[in-house]
């Protein structure tokens, strides 16, 4: 399993989850866990995903998810689970 963390942040609009999840499904990326909140009109989502079946490298995914984010007006970031954990250790 190749776990990655995907975060999506921006102004709430219709279809954010649908657009992101469609991209992931089209690229054989499985969502293992998902958390989503909307606070005062701002959308925040964090996903733990498995990219093992995806044929694209992380740089390509990062670029394409950035483009998806631009289309829907949100910021999307992806990183390996290990990097995320190291950045958030106390």
C-alpha cells in the first residue's frame, strides 16, 4: 500500500467532492479515509488514499490535482504519508 494525504481547502461550492473523487477514481486511487468540514463558507477536506494502483508518479498527480483545484477554485495538495507525519510530529 502506498498511502498519500490529500488536502482540499477553499470557498465552498457545489461539486468539490464530486470533482476530486472523480479524478481519484479515474486514476485508480482508492480513498481509505475522508474527513470534510465547512466552516463559515470555507470547505476543508482531508483524505488518506492508496495510490498503489495508480500509474502516475506523485509529481504528475500533484500537477494534475493542482489543475483540478484551479478549475473549481480550491487548493489541493498531495504528499506521501511519511512526509505528512514527519511534518506534524510533536
